[in-house]
C-alpha cells in the first residue's frame, strides 16, 4: 500500500505576494477521502494551517495527517503525519517532520533547513543518525512547496502545456519537482456541487507503483484559494483517488457553479 503514501505526497505537495496577501490564512483546514479503483474505501487525510513562532520568527505550522480506513485498515494499517514550519512571509521551510507507520514500516525524520548555508540537517530518529546535506537554492520541503506554489503561480499567464519547476528536499535527497498545466475542467464534488477547476500533472517516477511518469492528475479550484479538489493516480494495478469532502477557514469564498 505504498500507493497510499504517494497520494498523501501529492496532497501535501501542491496547495497553488507574501502570505499576508496570499491564497491562505491561519485556521484553514481540509479533509479528503481516498478510494481504491473507484469503489473501495482506502483512507482519510487532513491538512491544517496555524500561525506560530519558531525561534522568534513568525511561521505557518502545517500539519498533514493520513490514515487507512475500512477493510484495508485490517490488513495494512497506515498512520502518517507530516509537519512543516515555514516563514510566514517568504514561504521558505525552517523545519520539516515526517513520522509514518505504514504496515509496520516506520520512519521518524526531522529536518532543519539553513537557507543561508544551503544545507539541511537531517535527524533520523529511528536510527539515531544525524547528517548535514547540501541543498539546492530556494529549496522547499514536500509540504511547504504546496503553499509556495499556491501563492506564486500566476494562473492568468498559464497556458496548457506550460511546466513549473522547483527544488524539493525529501528525507535525505534533493529532487527536481516538475508540474505541467493541463487546462481547465469542471469537478463534481461528493455533495453534488460543481466547481470550476484547473488541472495539473505532477511528474512521478515510472516503475513498480506508477504506470508512467504522467500517472498523477491534480485538480484545484479556479479561484483565489487554489485548493485541491481531486487527485487521481493511475497505478501499475488499479487506481487511487482522493476527493475533497470538507473544508473550513478559507481566506476567500468557495465558488460553486450555479446551474439554471
């Protein structure tokens, strides 16, 4: 069920100016329901934002949680927690936490970023190992990247086929993250309401889990919030989907299509 983790990463890796005039605010909260192959309940995920202080600096503290539900939980239990502390104005990460338990496979990693030195101090608490790794310029963690893109992508200038690239640091490695804009679409929510959306394709590594590098598709609202509505992954076997089912604390009105 590593497929579950990839959907979690997709949720946290894209929420599309400073934070004070950006797309989100403290108190924002989302809930997603996941399903396998369109019918089997797979799990839930939540994402919340709060304003805090870290070492005397104003930051946003984002917590993402994911867990399996239903029948899947009984043979493969997942409890994932991701946290990011990033600068409230620049949207650059200072600290990232990944604590997961996926069917007994556990990780407990804390990363502290030094942007001046371009390094990441990685503390692997499971193995009690500590190391400092060089990072790329303007690096993001997998959670802060979601909010950085959300605040900085100009949808007025996007054309289908355009690609957005940025640098991400995950666990102990640097990644070149790439996102392709596909165009506009209409998404029907679980409550039956329809919402105008923008479609994106985060590139992934083809192989054992995904059919090909373009196996993920992401829909976000076509409004000032830019919140994720749906994520679909075509897998080597079946598919996995996450749908937004609840939200609160949005900075701007959530626009629903009113049909005549």
